[in-house]
């Protein structure tokens, strides 16, 4: 009898632990979108959110657990810049000591499409529920991933390349299934033609610097507020 009671107690403990573990993640996915600004970083200048352009993004998240998330995005924005106040030679490979005569200021503006996936790590166990579960309805997070950037318009041909996004964000659960947050990231690309213009003097290696995979390539920042809604309730096995 004692052995049976011990077995039953152990089974109850395991079942309770499993139930608690299953309750932690109530919804497996999120869908939503965000709005904000983007900003160019490259040969035509750029700093923290200089020359901001309007940005919109669609978001899908797959919550692996309270701390680890896989996110995919499709973002649409516009980047711009100019070389006013910078020395850009007309021919960086000329034999003159100055690298050629100074070119007239170059202005550019192009639309961009950014599609990719990122891994997010929450610093706190994100969610709502009883206090004993140790969940927090807010958390900062780090993110990194990979994607593709396509630049369009500006009187030039389409330019496409890979991007590596690295950034950070903050999430807050407004309701049980409603989330709001803020995210900032830098997209490092393999393309040096995001700032193409029809000008005679091009912004692709304007100073004659040899480029590598990510060296001397164009980058851009994204800063946006997002709103997502939890979907796909986690299946709970019911044992009678």
C-alpha cells in the first residue's frame, strides 16, 4: 500500500509539473505589424536616424518558450542621403594627389524591401499568469538573424543583397493576447548599390577603397513600434 501511494504521489508530482510547464506557453504564435522610421548608413553620410524615411513592417513570431522566439518580417521603407560637406572625387583612381577633382554634391533616394528572419532572446520569462510561474509582462530582448534587402527606384536598376540584422527591443503585454513593443536594429548588407544614383560620379567605392563581403558596404537602421496579437493556442492534452 505504501509503495502504491508513493507511486501515485510521484505520478501526481510529474503530472503537475508537466501541466505547469504546458500552461507557461499558452499561445505559440503572434501576428501583427509596426510603423516607424529607417535611416541610411553609407558613403553618402549618415548617423543615428539622420535623413529618416517612413517604414512599415509585417511581423510573425513563433514563440519557442518564454525566452526564445523566431521572428520573420517583411518591411517596406525609404532611405536617402547626400554628400554635402564631404569630399567625393570625380575619379578616386586618378593619379593626382587629391584623388581627382571634387564632385558636385550627390543626393539619392530609394525605396527598400527587407525580408528576413531573426532569433530573439528575452531577458525575462515573458508572459502573464500566476505569480508563482515567475512570468513578467515586460522584457527587453536581443535579436540577430539574416535576410535579403532589395533597393528600387531612384532612376537606377534594382539592387539586391543579403543583410545581417543585429538589434535590441522591448516588449510589453497589454492584454493576455495583445503585445506592444519597440525595436531598433542595424542591417549590415553585402550590397554597395543601395545608394545608386544616375550621376556620373557613383557612390559605389567613391574613394577607391577595396570592398569585401561586408566591408565598405551600405547599411541602414530600422526603428519602429509594433503591435502583435497571440494566435495558435497550445494544445493541452486532457486526461480523465
